[in-house]
């Protein structure tokens, strides 16, 4: 709500400014007016694609549209935070598809015609978009063409227009899906491994080497005698500046005041739990009592010995050391007070293997009658698998008909609790939100003692005075800093506080350092200047931050000046490594025995077998070393070779040519690489479309 209110305030100010500009238009020229409008309106752009601004208004319209689609698809007008985030992402992706992805695909010569669209929606090649649509599935969970036809026929008679809106959404989705499918198919057909590449891939994996080698590591210290000139830095930057391209990020320093309950607050919490303790010891309805009086409701889970220790060792010891009649008195752990009663004790297995037949439960009488008739057939010796295949609505293609597999208390269908106490191979009926199930326990693990524990819990919460104390401390830092870095550092030194750094914060970050829900902090960071100090920024009404921006990195290629220090370090290390290579060459000059070389360099000889060139990237070895080994002659001392982590001298002791890596393996590897490249496709599209995403400023 705070974010929405902030947007409303900003938009209100924006409207006032526009009215003011409209009045000024009588006395200023049109070009000046246009410039002013552009300057103000750009503040309310959520992003940019292909040089075109995406306004807040247009993005919100798209969000409203997808919210409407969601409501029509689910029948619910309730949208939680997670669903809202999904809708927001869907709206952005739709704009990206419309303005970047589809135009790029069309530039490749691809399109979807009217006849093709008709075939996808009503012809012989129904789109997967429709075959997966819940509204068009029959009772068996499969696509039902009749339902699709009924839907299309109903569109003209729907006065609300909702069916037409939803159908337009489906048509657009079908068209996009078909375009993407064609584009991926085009790329797949273009990803060809010719005979030479195929042969090399097979050889690179089948030819392996056994190697003896010594390695002189570079070490972490750069040679201080090495010098780097300004010209060398400039040349290095110009040759490689594309490699330095970066996302926008910020570094900050901050102090944070975490609100902790005072002793008075703790005493109040203790008093609250003690007031209801006696009733807790005698109540016959623990579920209702805990719902009214405890921060934790009755947990239906049955714990075995040791599992409660992660919550509290005291609870674990009590649950498996006391009799069911005993009540654990109130005890304190940190700022939490607890008391406990044993609610139930059972000997049950950790897991059960379940088979089921799912029936349509909408008409309960019909479902019960069908279940009874199927149970008679099963009890008469009919195959559970065959009956499930013919009657169950669960058509999971990845398992045998009727198989649900192993279930635990943490991983089971809601409503299947009784499976843990049911006898193996006994048929029973269970109702769940999915329908009516005929259930059979095929197998179970050995039963063990487990306890269901009722825990009365109350946490000490900071009161108004405590809250104000921490707020005042944060306010002292913010007000005395007056937005200035030098004053900020002086104040925190005076208060014996230590500034904490947080590096590389991206725009819209929800987590800063270890603090979640930190969107307000990251939003301030991206609106602030370097060395600016914030006012109090509150997170979760528990943490009060005062922060300063210590570094600003904008999106794109950084300047030479900002990269000078980094490049200097790189060049000094490179020169140090070259210097070390020259020294090693001089030290081992004339030596032909690897043991003698190892002794001279003060190291030992290492051995490694099965090194193949095709395994570069999948082995822990330096790729330069692997490449050098693959190209070296057998039984010939090679080196020194300057690798990534050190200097190598080696001998290929033996080389084998196997046949374990086949043509099919090579093609499978190429297919895996293609799949990986597809995952990068969206990023490639976004870069080509010059996509800039500034939604975090508003959402």
C-alpha cells in the first residue's frame, strides 16, 4: 500500500505540473513546451524497447488486462502478492513479445497466416495452447473438441464481452506460440554438425592421455617491481572494452537499528502466556484453544524423536520423555515463551506407497456408487492397474496407471492422512478437493513412535516506547548527517557504530545484504547521488536503515577512468606471470628429466590419467593445460607452458584411443548445447532490442 500511495502522490504532482505547463503554453513556443513535456513524462516511463519509451500508463493498462484474464480463468477476484508479481511479469513479457520478439522473428522471414490460425483453433492441428486450456478439458482430463466448439459458438451471444476478450487472449497466445515454435525449429535446423565436426568431437573425447607434470603456481602477490604505462592501460581498454559491459549497480554503506523487545516487553509477554496456561492444561479442544490464544496453531504433523530439536531441544526431550498426561510448564527461549502438551501418540511409518483411482466427485451419489462397484471388482480379483487405466481421471503418462508412489507427511495429497494408519492392500474411499479416490496402500516402511505436540507459544513484541527508542537512535544519525557523507561518518563514529558495506545492488533488488523486503531501500539507492545520505528507511517495521551511496555504476561500458585501477591490476599480474615464466625457463634450461625439474622448482611430480580435449570445462584442470596436453607429442617433455593458474612442464606418458564416446553421444552433446543456447535466447533478444527495465521505480 505504501508503494501504491507513493505512486499516487507522484502522479498527483505530475498532473499538477502538466496543468501548469498547459497554462504556460500561451506564452512559450511549441518547441520549448514539447521539451518540457518530454522531460517530465520520461520520469514516468517504466522502461524502453527499441528506443521507444514504455509509459507507466501503458504498462498499467497491460497489468489490468492480464488481471482481468486471470480473474476470468480462475473465477476469483482475489490476487495475492505472488500472483500479482506473476501478472506483472506476464504484462511485461507481453509488451516485450509485441515490440521486440515477434518483430525480430518476422525479420527472419517467419509469419502465421489466417488459414494457419484457423487450423490451429478449429482445424486438424489444434494448438497446444488450446489443448492445455482447462476450460476445454473433458472429465478424463483430455482435450475435448466439443467444449472448444461450444465456447466459440457462445461468444456472439455473450453480452458481457468476456468470452470475446478471453478468446482474443487465446488467439494472441496461439499466434505467439506458433511463431516461437517456428523460430526454434528454424534455429534447430540451422544447428548442423557437419562430418568433420562430428569426427573431431568423437576423437576429442575418445583420445585420452596419461600425464606426469609439475606446476608452479603464480601465487596471489603481484610483483611490485612491475610497472604499467598509461598507454598500455588505454590500449588494453580499447581492445577489450566490450568485455567490461555491465549492468547498473550501486554500492552502499549503512547502519541499521534492529528493534528488539525490552525487558518490560518480555515480562508482559510472559504474563500473557501465564494467564492462559491453566486453561491450556485442561482444555479438551486444543485446536480451538490454540487458534484463539497461541501464535502457532495445532500442527497435525506427527514428529519422530529428534525432529523437534530444530524447533527446540526442550520440546523434543519433553515429547519423547514425558507421559501423555504431563504438561510442560512455560519456558523461555530467546524472546519466545512456550508451553506444550502431547496431543496424540501413534506408531506410524515414515512413508507409504499409494495406489489410487480418481473419480469425478461432483455428483457424490454417482461417485460413491461407481466407487462401490469398482471396489467389488477389485475385491473379486480384478487388476488394480487395468481398472485404474479404464476409470481413473488421473492420467499421468510418467507412471503406471493408478500409481501415486511414496508419500510422507510432508509430501502427500491433502486428505490422505489416513493412509499412514491403513492396513496394506485394504481398499478404502477418500474424498479430497480433486474428487473421490479409491485408495490402496501397496507398501509401507516400518512403523515408529511419533508424537503430535500441541505448543502454546507467544513471542515478546517491542512496545511503543521500545519502538520509539530505536527510531530516535536512527533519527539522530539521519538528522545529524544532514545528507552529507562526512557528517554521516563523524556521527556514527561518535555513536560507536560501524558502517556495513553492501556491494553490487541492482535496480529493484528485493534483498539487500541479508535483509529481505528491502525494495524501499534499493529504490532510494537508485534515486540518490553518490555520497548522499538517506533519511530513515524502515523495513518490516523492525529495521531502521540510514544509508549512503558509495559507488554508482551505470548500465553499459564503463569509462576508461573508472576501469583504470582494475586494468592496472590485470596488466601487472600478466607481466608478473610473464616474468615468472621467463624465470622458470631459465631455471630448467637444459634439463630433460621431470623429476630433476621438480626438485629444481621445489615441487613434486603429479600424475593424471584419462585427460581428454573434449572434457575442457568439465574437469577441474586448467583448460590451457588440457589443450597443451592434447596437442603434445607422446613421451616428449613439453613446456614450460603458461596456463591460467600456473606454469606447467609435463610429459605425455601414454595415449589411448577408445570407442566409448559414440556418434549418438556427440549428437546428444550438440543437442544439450543447443538447449543451453535457447535459454540464452531471451537475453539476446533483449540486448538486440535495447531493452531497459525501470519498473522497480514504481512497482
